[in-house]
């Protein structure tokens, strides 16, 4: 059950990372905002907070990936 729950969240998390990476690559990290990511990914801001906790954590994940 827990594994299925984790797998169902993974596509959203990956989508958010993909969009954040694209924004950073195209416009630089200065242009990265939670609002811009949520709009381009088609998710609400709470989803980003849920998956990453903060913008700083999101940026760290983009670099880590």
C-alpha cells in the first residue's frame, strides 16, 4: 500500500522538477518562483510545498538531479 502511494506521487514530483529545471535553464535561477513552477506544471502551490517543503529544497533537488 505504501509503495503504491509513493508511486502515485512520483509523476507529480517529477513534473515539478522538470518544469523547475526548464525555467532555470531558460531564464536562470533568478526567474524560478514557486508560482511560475505551479502555473507551468499545472499544479497548485500546495503540491510544491507538499513534495519539497520550500523553494530552497526544490532548487537543491534540481541541482541534485
